[in-house]
C-alpha cells in the first residue's frame, strides 16, 4: 500500500485501502493507496495552521519563486505526468499532455500574479486621514476537486491559493489518486515550507466533509448535486465558498453556418475526452434548413472516431473513467431510447482487445428539450440534436436549462452572433468554436446551477483567495 497523503511535509498512510485500475485495461492494477481518515484531516489542518502565518508574511518574491519552481517541475515532467494521467484517467496521451501543459502555464501565470498583489490608496472625506485598501490571505483553503481534469483544475486553485499566501489542504477525487500524488510531489519539491501545502486522498462524504468542517474557505469543482450540499455546509459555518459545477451546454447551429466547420466543432466539443468535460457540447440546437445535412455530417464523423486504449498512439476516444460512470452513461442511453429519441449513431458498449469502459460515441436526433436526456448532465460521450425553426427559438431553447456554463453558436451572421453573445445565459460564450476549450489566463465560470461564488482563473482569482482590509490612518 502506498503511503501517499502529504501532511506537514511528510508522506503518511491511511487505514483503508483503495485499489486503482486502468480504465483502458481492467487487468492493469495501477496501485493501492491508503485512504486518509478524520485523524489525517485534523493533522493536515494542524500542520497548515502552524505553517500558514509565516507563508502569509513571506515576501512576494519568495512566493513567486515557489510558483515558478512548481511550473518548472510540471514542464520538466510533462511526459511522465501525461502517461500517469492517461493510464489512470483514460485520457488519450495528447489530451493528457495538453492538460499537463495547461497546469504548468497556470502555475507560471500565478508566479507573476504573486508579484502583482493589488492594493489601493484613497483619499479620505475627513481631513488629514489616508485610506489604504489591502488584501490579506484568507487562511487555510480547502480544495475539493473532480477526476475529469485532475491536473489543471487543482492547479487553478492551488496556484492562486499559494500565490496569495494561503495554506492549502487539497482533497482530490478518490478516482485519480496517482496523478494527484505526482502533482503533490512536484509542489513538495519546490522550496515551499512544510505544512503550507497538504494532500489528503480520501472519499467525498467523510474526508471532504471533514475538510469543510475545518477550512477557512472552500473552492470546489464537481457536480451540482455535491456543490449544492457543500455550499449549504459552508453557509452554516459562514465561510466563503467558490463552486464550479455541472453543465448542459448548448451549441446552436444556424442555417447560415459553415456546415463542415460546424460539424467539426460539434464533434470535438461533444465527444473529445469522452464527453467528460463540464463544458461539453451536449445539446446541439440546429435550425431547420441545415438540420438534416448537419446530423448526417456529424454522424459520419462520429462513426469514424477511433475508440481505444488511452495509451495507444492512434486512439481518439479513450474509455470512460469507471464502472459507475459507464453504467450511468448506458442508463442515459436507455432513457433517451425510452423517450423515443432517434439513435443517429453509437448507443452501445464496445468490446476491444483489453477489457475496459469503452462506449461508442453516441448521437441522438429528434429530441426535444423537455426530455430527460436534455435536462440532466450525462457526462459521457453522448450528445443530442434538437431541431428548431429559427434563431429566436434556438436562443430560447439554449437558455431553457438550469445550467449556464458555456454556450456556443455557429453562424456567419454578425447580427445573430452579437445577439447570442449578449443574451445567452452562460458564463462563457463561443463563436464558431467548441463550447469546450478555454484559455488559462482568463476568468472561468458559469451562471445558474453551474457556478456559485467568485470566478476562478486569471486576475479574477484574487477575489476569492484574499480578503480585503480597509485601513484609516491619521496623517
Ligand atoms: P463529484 O461532485 O462527485 O465529486 C467532486 C469532488 O467532491 C470529489 O473530490 C469528491 O470526492 C468530493 N465529494 C463528493 N461528495 C462530497 C461531500 N459530500 N462532501 C465533500 N466532498 C464531496 O463530481 P465528479 O464526478 O468528481 O466530477 C464530475 C462533475 O464535475 C461533473 O458534474 C462536471 O460537470 C463537474 N465539473 C465542473 C467543472 C467546472 O469548472 N464547472 C470542471 C470539471 C468538472
């Protein structure tokens, strides 16, 4: 059993064993981890409480150098990290490498931000008084992250948390412990003082809940169901929270769109990384005039996608992450069939050379936005087409959802593109681009049930990871 919880600078074990297998080949046992329990959570917070005050007072340069070392560690180990991620998480190697590079860029970006800690000096309405507005760290931040971007998502929380002087207790998804340990090793190998950064491998309901009970703030990424529960727990403790949650992202395709480009965008946005992206284009909303040609073009492309072992060079679509997700996806395929959606392509589990969680990328046509398949997040290689009469109906259908993360439109009309950008209820909009795929230096987040709290990434991250102090000084 691997002793892979990082507490106060030491690697320690846990009582319960967790075996991880490769989703591309279930005979490949990757490792067995010792899961943290309540005692480890308490020890991690004690270590963080001891170390954070000095870290919060460290010079900006000290913190910047740590972030720079983390970025360098990620870049130097990029191929090794991509292999771990592909083996454990089922991502193709190019996808995994892309994610690892993104994490490195994020760390490098925050190495710069650490030096640019903002503040403000204002005049006072009173004579001989100065006003200074400064930012302090929040304290110990609990980071709870999912399995689908197990490198980039944690890094867009870890990097700003450290850059702005906070202590960190990170609880990654229990489905991807290997890559989490590899990232924690890189953080620990920087010049970061012991105890500032801690890793706990543990299950959500017990270790996650204990992290929430001890932290000064929680940054969470995961499903809306879990996020809602965590937001309530944070409110009870009156601690701040930042929640990035699910999506049911619309891609609108209008009659005047470039058909080939729109089909490429839809297939990329819906199926790459097995559709396991919170920004995946799961609802394709298509106007009458282009509808039939678009469905045909997509179905042809989807049928040609090469599903296979994530570590094989020619694989485009790997397996889904685990048995729970595999069954959930198949369950939604049955639900869609039961709702009389027309199966345009896919719709089945695949048996390949190695036993794994392989699904044929699946497209349903002739669906309505009222169907369960269009209301609930599947989080797998399953997308639907909804036929609409015109742009106005397309926009109304796009907005008729509890989610609001990313929304795209394929059109050559400036009028519709601008109207969509202004009126779609989403945190991120895309013009002639897939709904998934964002930059690392810009704010990331959504509206409605997709996000709650301040934005992540870019300059906006400072809002969550610092607290403001207003000081009045007699001159
Ligand atoms: P999940 O909600 O099941 O788990 C997320 C994390 O929360 C995990 O670390 C898990 O252990 C923990 N957790 C679970 N129950 C908990 C509890 N009661 N208390 C504390 N922690 C708990 O989500 P998942 O299956 O890991 O990830 C998939 C979901 O994440 C999808 O809904 C996807 O859309 C969403 N996601 C959102 C974004 C975004 O930025 N908006 C990015 C990636 C993934």
